[in-house]
C-alpha cells in the first residue's frame, strides 16, 4: 500500500469512531524544537545520563544539579510553539468534541494549540511542588511568590522548609493516580486510539494502546520509526507527525 492509501485507510477508521483517544509522546513536540530527554543533553549537560538526573535519588544527592537541569529544559520548552501536528489534533477535536489526548509530554503545547481534554501522565514541567508533599499529594508551590538565591539550587518549601522540585514524574515514581485512572478508563472505552510520537517503551503509558486494543479498539500509529506500538498497530503511518497528522485530518475532512 502507498502512504496515501494508508492515510485513507486510517481516515476511514477514524471517521467511524464514536469514542476517539489519542496517546502522544515526545515525537509530537519534536518539530516544535522540544528536545526529548536524550536530545536535551547537549552543551554543559552532555556528560550526564538523563535516567540518572530524573530520579528522586539524584535530586536528594545533588538538588542543585537536578534543579539546574530542569531550569535549562524549562528555558528551551518556554520558547517552543505548537507545530502543525498539534494543530491537526485541534481540528480532530472539533470533529470529535469528546476526544481525549493522553500525553506523556510535560510541555503544554497541546494546550497552547487549543485542545481542551488533555490528561498529563508525567506531570507538568512548568509546575513545582514540595518534595515532601507536606500539605498533601501534591503540594503545589508557586515559585514566583518565593525569594531565594537562584544561583544556589531549588527554593525551599514555604510550609516545611524541604526543597521545592519540578512537578514531573521521575523514573521509578508512581504516576499521578487521578491522571492514570482516567487514562486507563478512556483507553478501555475508546474505539480508536491514535498513537503519536512515542517509543512505547515507558510503562504504564505504553500499556494504554494495549488496554485499548484488548477492549476492541483499532490502533493507528504515527511515527517515523518502528516501535513497540508498530507491532500491534492496525495501521502504521510512517513519518513525522507535523506532516502526517495534517494529511490525515485533510483526508478525514475531504469526505466530511
Ligand atoms: N513525529 C513523530 N514521532 C517522532 C518524531 C516526529 N517528528 N520524531 C521522533 N519521533 C518518535 C521517535 O521515533 C520515538 O519513537 O518519537 C518517539 C519518542 O520516543 P521517546 O523519546 O522514548 O519518548 P516517549 O515515548 O514520549 O517517552 C516516554 O520517557 O523519557 C521519558 O518521561 C519521559 O515521557 C517520557 C517517557
């Protein structure tokens, strides 16, 4: 089949959908210039292993190092704007108003583009919380209200004095319960899941397409590479999401 035929086939599946879910990963933000974990380690950070920076243990051992790395990533993500892939998902939501996006991304590019039902499985890069969650889980902290020596690592929690940390999920940590529960329910309820720009390597997010398929949903994947999801996808659309998603939406709208 040509790639055009595959796009038509995917559009046909989506057209019949009554309950559409989308799972996104780092790939959907790539064309916005947001580096993945691995890409983020350039310049000063090249000597570090991301899997060792993004852990509670690393933060406990060297809070300034981990905090500075997140501040650096925040700087990069702060400059980014949505790409045509994000905007295509907004068009899709207009056609399927109950559509949900389950994302592993900690940026807010889906929100910036205009999608409204978004479940963040791995937290929010721009937000902060008390590392001890001293006022409940989570204990959000607005660091713009704090004064501290920014050259000297993270600020202290105004309630308990422990460090403030980014509100993201580190390796080895539980996902936010509410987000995970909602994601599982929506995965099991959907009849089509569009899986965009994820390697499918990191669970439990990577289990969502499996839950969907086990409940009878069709899986459509958009990714330039072969992934764990490719093995189970009903239709695999090869290519960057900034190019493929607009074509998919166009094909869908053509017969609207
Ligand atoms: N369009 C679509 N997909 C792309 C593009 C693109 N332009 N460029 C790269 N990709 C694909 C890659 O082929 C890869 O399969 O995006 C995927 C990115 O995979 P990962 O970097 O593993 O990202 P993700 O699946 O989101 O990782 C899950 O792991 O790094 C941790 O917590 C972090 O949320 C992240 C989690």
